[in-house]
C-alpha cells in the first residue's frame, strides 16, 4: 500500500516533469519567435569574371534573351524594329528572324515545351510561337505592362517595370500570385529582363549595372550582382544602351549577359565578395 512518503515523491516527480516540459515548450516558443522576428539575411554580393566574349548584333535592342538547344533566342524591341531571333552564340549571326507587327514594342521572352512566349510593352498582348519554326501560332492577354519574362517550367513569371513579379498559369494565363521585391524596407522598382536559374529569379534593374537574385516564394533579394565596367563603352551611343539580357545554359552551367545595342555578349562567372 503506498505511503504518504511515496505519494509525496510521486507528486514531486510529476511536478518536476511538468516544469521541465513547460520550460521546454517555452524555450521552443522563444526560439521560434526569435527565428520569425530575426532580420532577413543580408544578400550575398557578387562581382564577376569574364569567361568569354561573344559577338552580339549592335543593332539589337535586347529585351529578352535565353539559351535553347545550343542557340540563343532573343527578343528585340522598338516599334517597327521588334523581332524574335534565333542567334548563333559563337558568331552572333542571326540564323532565323521573325518580324513583330510594327504596332507592337516587343519585350521579354521565355520557352515552355514547344512554345516560345513573347511579351509586348504597353499593348497588354503577348505572342506565342512554335519554338522550332518561330511561326506565330497564338496570342494571350495580361493586365499590366510587359517587361521581363521567364518560367519555372510551370508558370509564366513576368515583370512590369515596378517591384512586382507576377505568376501566370501557362495554359489559361490566369493570374496565380504576385510577389513584391523589397530591399531594406524599400521597393526595388524597374525590374526588367528575367531568367530563372537554380530556383531563383535573376532580374536586371533597368538603367543600372546590377542584377538581383530573387526568392520566388516571397520576393526576398538573396543576391546582388554588380556588373559595373562590363559594358563595351567604346561603342555606347546613348542612355538606351544599358545592361539588359540574361541567359543560362543549364547543361553547361554557363551564364550569359548583354545589353541593348551592345556589340558583345559576355559569358561570366560570379565571384562572391568578402
């Protein structure tokens, strides 16, 4: 039969367990709260090394760029000069070219499956091409200006010149979600040409020497790439000749960048800054 002493020992044991569990729960809550309230990690900053220089058409007002089946696909802008091109990387020669209706100012470009998708600036109309023949096969609407375009393989991911990144269903073109890109509490506007690389969105910031790396889940900037000094200044003609154009060769792990009216396209390697 249990004695008073044994009851007291059991009671103290139960109290000790309860206090220990309570402290553990409180500690877990505090750790979770601390993690939630912690300031976001500082973006990694990168410089660059030039791996290779390739020729680029200096008459191309580059708006969209990507690497596909060993060639570059490029969207060029300006009313009356807009086009979709297939370009030989090593020579810079245009192997195939489709002119865009002169009423439209072409913008960003991406490929999903057998189709290439091209935005236009203020017309709120995009074009769909057969990626092999570059034949125009359809068009699609969207509710904002069109700037940059890329894909994660499922959604169309587009910028509109603000700090917003929009995700559209690649089949119905219905709006799925929007993330706002903010750095140090301030919106990062003028997000332009986009490329999806390794689960992140790389975005040119118009009229700057910078590319930002963006977490597509929440718009957080994870990296800032400074390409100051990269542009071929000898043939720069006016303010329009800015950095714009990111392409990635996933199989070869090669990163390419160029700009509007640039005479060169650069393969670069990112160098983390300490």
